[in-house]
């Protein structure tokens, strides 16, 4: 069932692109139209073949582990995904240092850590040092809040 | 004349300061390469201004060290945690991670270091002696040859993977479709942008690749950490490990040679960067191997072919740059900046006007690759310790570096979104049993293929036009033969299975 749902999802995505490609005028649209048409045909053929061979539900334990297993582990796994999905948004609100510390510490707590305070201290040190490296060597401008501005001021003072 | 120049160059390359800058470059390169999102190109670009305070020769030696180190560095995280540090290390991760899971991480890392050094050193020797000849070959490549070469590269991956050919073809088509997002390369008309200006320049390749490999791996590592064993066992073999590597090296002579030739050849082709090279080298090696069934499951030959070809590509990409001023890859393009900063104009007169500096750089590049082997072998014990860290921590840091890496490319959160979508897309494809490798190659080569197809269709209007391009014709014929042979082999295997059942 999951196989068919996923096939339908991909087919729907390709159909959207296909419709969009029909709006492209001239030769610019021909190349993607050919690719999308061939992809859709192969996807349908693949689905039919798998259906006929009853090979749906591939034997991939790693993949199956994403949606099967003890409820508590699945819940913690979902939380892990949610934390990292929210991280970019959090970064725009609280700045790089605070958001990185929060999500890394949150992940550590999710996986279970023997010494939470030590973990927090280690993560904080890593984040501050990494942030200083970003500003002084790698030059990647990250969203900032007051802790980041404090590091900035410190770097400029030195 | 050449002998005197060569001896002078050797003397300068072996001077303590040259060695110091070479090793410094290697260490910097390894660090940058090992972090997903930080590529060789970025490392070279960041350190070009710093070389201004050095002599031109030392500056170039350090940048050469960074380039070589970053290529090997990308393989470290690929082997240890299946997170390719650079897009070129995807195949290395495929083979190396399987070896690491068997407890052979130090052996895989040692093989990668040695192969990287061998490929780089051989390509540097090729640079030293073959630069003018190979540059002329690169110039003879027009759109028909490029189309033939790109279709050959895609076909070889479709044919060589173990998964059904239909799935491989579908993956390839999906990759090419993804690459068509953004402005079309000829008319500049926007396609599939859905009103988002950020998509006009297409999906960022690095963000997509980070989603395909790094973030997906973080997701699976996190799930594993919540269910089974927390760390992976490692076997350190000490001096016997070195003997094992040496034995493998000697028995893999032809693998090294084939991968080096493939790497140099693809390296000198402008716009074909190191990303797609290991796919071709790996597929070719599988064809020649006596144990093709091991490929993709921790094959030493596969790992050697991949790693050697990537490093050989580095030297190859510098050949057209130095002799014609045409960069063979993005990182090589940044090298132009370094050369011009020191008053050197890449092109035919470079070796005439700055012969001493250039020969010193080339000899030093050979030595740099040898040093890289020693630095790599020395540091293996420390790299492999990563595997002793709890999987949960590794998952968290891989997720962090995936997000940071995709953001750092253009400093925009939009690419992080693209990276998340690429991660979801990878998992969806895995549900459908469509392999990710043909998708990756499609994404990497898509834009170049479309561009050349359009020019090809305009310039080659009839069969006699095509007959006038023997290289393109030979490549098309070779592709057709490989495809036909593979289809025949698979159909025969299918009918044998049906008869047996």
C-alpha cells in the first residue's frame, strides 16, 4: 500500500511539473517535456510490474524502521526530525548560538545522555567556538541575536 | 634545458618552506573536505587572499595541498559515517562505509589515503609531461563530443548498477528533470520556478546532494541510535594493516592505472568536475573485475577506483587551466584567481614566462600527494575514533553540518528548504526501490547535457555532419554496444531463471 502511495505521490509531482512544462513556450519546454513524459511512463510501468510480481513492500529493514518499531522510539525519532526541521526557523528568531545550542542539547537529551550538564557545557563551547570561526575565518553570515553580537564585539575588540 | 629546470624545480619543491606550506595546505584541505558543505572550491577561494603574503610558488604549493587534502578529506566522513564531505566522495562512501560497518574502517581509510595519493601523484606527473598534448585533445571536444561523452557516462551508470535497469533509467530521468529547474541554458526562460525568484538559478547542486546523502544519513543514524547498537566496532591492525594495504596496492596495479586514466581524461574536459568522475571509474572497474558482485557492498577495487579517479581528476582539471587558461572544474577556476593575484596569466605563455615557478609547483604537487598519503595514514587512528562516538551524537552533528553546509553555500535559508525536500525525495525513492546514484549523476550532468544537446541539434543537421566527428561517433557506438550487450545479458539471465523455476 505504501509503495502505491509513494508511486502516486511521485506521479502527482511529475504531473504538476508536466502541466507546468506545457506552459513553457518554444523549444525551452521540449527538453523537460520529454524527460517528464518518459519518467511518468517508466514510473507507471514500474508500478504495474511490481504489482504483477507482488514485489511491493521491499525487504529493506532500515527503511521499515522509519515507520515501525516501539512507539516510544518512534515518538523520539519524530521529535528528532521535528527539532531539526524547526532549527532554521528558530535560528532566524533566536540567532545562531542560542538556536544551535538548543537543538543540539535537545537531540542529546532525546538520545539520552549520562551527564546532561557536561553535555550542555560541551555543546555551548562548540557553538561559541564555531560561531567565532564563522566570523573570523569562514565568513558565513548567520542570523544573529544578542549572544552572536556579543561574540562579534569580542572578535572586533581583539 | 628541461632537465636543468626539472632539477631546479625539485630542489625548490623539497625546500623546508615548500614542505611546510604543502603539509599546512593538506591539513587545511582535509578539515574543509571532511565537513559536508565545505568544498575544495570554498577552501581554495578562502585561502587565495592569504597566499598574497607568500611567494607565488609557496602560495601555489599551499593551494595545491588544500585541493589534494580536501579531496581526500571528503572521503573520511564518507567512509566513517556515510556522509560524503564533498560531492565527489559519494562512491567512496558507498564502498567505504560498507567496509567500515564490517569493522574495516582503518583499512578503508588507509586505502583511500593511498589511492588518493597515487591518483594525485600520477595526474601531477601527467601534468608535468603531457600538458600541451592533453590540452589540445580537450580543445578538439565540441558539443557533439560532449553529448556523446555525457550520454556514455549516464549509460554506463544505468547499465552497471545491480538494481533493475528500468529503475536506474527512471532515476537518471528524474535527476535530469530536477536539473532542468530554473532558467533554460540557451534562451534564459524560467522553468518550474512557481514564482520563486530563488529558483531562477536552479536548485543548488550542493544543497541537493547534502539532502540526498548527509541529511538522509542523519535520519537513518538517528533511527538506528534509538533502536540498536550505539557504536560501530573498529579493528586496528597496526603494522600488519600497512602490509595489507601494500598487498592490495600491488594486486590492484591495473585498477590504479584505469582509474587514473579515467580521472585525468574527465578532468581535462572543461565543465566536467570531479563529481561525476568516480561514477564512471567505478562502473568501468566493475566491468573489468573478477568479483563484480562485491561492488557496492564494500569492494576494495571499487573504493580504489573511486578515490584514485577523483584525485587524478584534480591534476587533469589543472591541465587545460595551465596551458590554455580554461578551468576543468570549479576549484580549478578559483586557481585562476590565485595565479593572476601573483601576476601570472594562465595560458600558452605561462610556462615560457613563469617556467621556474610552474615547474616547481608541478613537482611540488607530486610531492604533496606523497605527503598526503603519510598525513592520511598517520591520522587514520584519530579519524576512526569518530566511530566510537555514540550514534545519536553523530546523527545530531551530521544534521547540524547538513543544515549549516546547505546554508553556507549561498548564505540563504532557501537552500536549507531545498536540502530538506531532497532528503524527503531520497526516502521516497528508496520506498520505490529507485537507486539514488543515477539521480545524482542526472542532477550533476543535466544542465551541461541540455546545453550541448541544443548546440548539437543546431550544428549537426545530417549524418555526414556527424560522420565528420569521429570521436563523437566512436563514443555513440560504444554506448550503443554497451547498452545492447547489457540488455542481452539481463534478458538471458531472466530467461535462464524462468527456465530453472
